[in-house]
C-alpha cells in the first residue's frame, strides 16, 4: 500500500516500483493521536510528510480565538516539500491531527542521499514545484480579481449607503423643522379664568402628525375651543393641518356661529385642495356668562361630559360630515349648558383606537370608565391622567394614530360666585 501511495505522488511518480521499495525502506513512520500537533507555524522546516492514513488540518493562529482552517489533507496527500530545498525555512502554518493519523516522514538529509542515487528525483521536484507555483500564481490572480470585484462592490454599496445616510439626515432635519412648525401652531399656554379651566395634550404617532387643537379668546370675550384630526399621518397631513387650522382661526373671530365658520372653511378647503385629504373638526364657542357651549361637529367624535358626581354622558349627536370632501356639508350643531363641576372632554379617535399588545382597542367605554374617576381634577389633570392611563394600556405596542385631548372644566364655586355678584 505504501508503494502504491508513493506512486500516486507526483514527486515519485516517475520512479520504477523497485526504486520506490528502496525509498520506502528509508522513510520513517510517525504516529499522531487526535489533536496532536505535527509542527507549528514558525517552526524550522526539516521534513517532508506523506499521509498514510487519517486526516490533517492545516491552520493559521492555531489554538487562539482567531484560529483559521486553511486546508484539510487526506490519505495520499503530502506536505512540507519546500523543507527539502530550503534550509532554515520556517513553517508558514500549523498542522494538527484530526483523529488518529499515520505519516511517512522524509528528512532533508535523507532526501539529499536519495537524490544522489536517483538524480531524476531532483528533476521531479523542480517540475512539481513549478507546477505548484503556476497553480499558485493562477489561484492568486483569480483570488485577487475576485477580491477586487468584491472590493468594488463593497465600495459601490458604501457609496450608496452614504448617499442614503445623507438623504436620511436631510429628511430627518426637514421632519424636525416640520415638527417644530407644527408645535408652533399649537398654543403655548391656554387661557386662564376664575370660573373656567382648560387643559390639552397631544401624542403624535409619528414625528409629525395630523391632529391639532386650540383654545383662544374671541373679540367679544367668548372663548373658542377647537380640536381636529386630519386623515392619514406624516408631513402631508401636517401641512394640511396647518392650512385647516389657519383657515378656522381666520374665520373664528368675525362673529360667526361655529357652524357658519366651519362652512366657510370647508368652502376654502374644497376650492384650494387638490388632493383627497379631509379633516374632522369640532369647533365650539363658550359663553362664560351663561356657561353655554355652542359647537359644530364636522365628522368628529362627539364630546363626553363628566359631572361632579362622577357620571359620564356622551352628548347626543346627529350625523356630521368632514371638511374637504364635499362643497356642501351637513354639520352636527347644538348647544349644551355646562354646570358647576362639569368637565367637557373633546378627543380624537386615536384615543379609542389605541390598542394593547393583544391588539384590543382602548374603546369608548374605557374612556368613560376612566374619566368617571377624575371628577375632582382640574382640566389639565384630566387630560394628563387620561393620556397616562392610555400609555399604560398600550404597554409599548405600536401607536397607529395621533391622540389629542382637550378639556373644559367649570369651577364648582362658579354658581355661588355668580349669586354674590
């Protein structure tokens, strides 16, 4: 078997069988157990080896976290031929047995003795090394070409990624500007009166959203209360929100009823609007002398009324149409009287539609149940506590819509104060 094995090695392939018998008699046999090291990277190279049986692993950085497997040698393969020609040469890799292995070993001195008797071995050695050099050059060129291709691909991907990062940063800056503009539209502070308190909060689903609100004093001393919800979210909705808010504010202070103001705004929007966006709105006017709240509802959620005893009612309502879809719209218009201790809550549908991790919506009944426990709180506390309850219910699940709350509270002492006057 050994002779047949040597005859398959290019270095010895040209020798007759009887000469291979003679060479075999000069070779040493070396046994390795599993994971035994034949030699290590950096060791002096003095021997040529042929694998009689077993498997050898050729490694770089052996027994370190960076260990890398270069090659696997099986029965009939050989290694270390450069050691026969290069005195003082160092091993460029480590070799380790994988399982039990048997090797034939040929030292440089033994090789030189053999070549004196068989000069043709030197010719074979040169031929084999030349073939290996050619193969190495070809493989190196192929590897270099492939690495250049990979490098070019990586460079192109890096350029594309850099362009995307630059574009993302630009969009983020623009989104931040849009968010700042949107926040500047909303009131910094709400009006304050002895008999009435106002509160509001907003939680956008994205960096910019489509909800808006406002509380403002009209020229005749009454107070306008506004809440709106633009269909869809993001920058387009924010731009549409800014337009709708500006139009409502422009029409609100000329002495019109809430319904007439919204009808004029709808005329402006349908005349200017080129897209299919629309906005639901509830706009009301609070008469602080009579505590009457006269409002028009354009497709928005009907308000809730919290009484001092903790009971909550949803204000009766009729159909109302959103602004921006039709030239002529039908509004839900009505007037309610707020009693001492009452809190009126306006909200967007993001409150009812917000879902928990099980995808169950918060819903109207939970709003009413939660609100019933806030009868002794002021308007801003009602909004803040409702929003905090909603966040806990949401419990980290994705928020799909903006949430906006506006509250109007009538002081409990307002009736007594009025009698004294």
